[in-house]
C-alpha cells in the first residue's frame, strides 16, 4: 500500500503587470479595435461552449488556453505573433495583416 501523498500549496504573491513599462521597452500597440472585438467574441464563444458541455477534455483545455491568450492580448492591444512580421491591424499604421 502506498503512503498518502502530502500536497503543499504555495502562496502566490500578487503580481502586477505594468503595461506602460512594457510599452517603453518596445512593446507598442499593434491591434486595432476590430481585432480586439473579434478576440473577445471568440473567447466568450469558447467559454459558452464549455459551459453548455459542447467541448470537453483536451479540446476544452486547448481552446481555453487560446481564449485566455486572446483576452490577455486584447487587453494589452499587443499581439506577439504580429511583432516579428511588423504587422498591425490599427488603421493607418502602414503594413496590415489584410494587405
């Protein structure tokens, strides 16, 4: 018989993300209003599908991770995947993902 496993819960200190300091180091907005709206709608759809049991298991985990990433990038107005390609969905900023 295996001995019981003791779990230790680590206290996580409050971590704050200072978006302004990140922008000063080169992280500039590269997402337009429509791009941010689409990301929120997709995240809400994933949450709704999970809530009504239409997705479960690995699919729910993968889509949930994407939904969280969509929300984080939406609130920062910065998509790290756009950065290396110098893409921007902000109107009037030159190279867009549509062109």
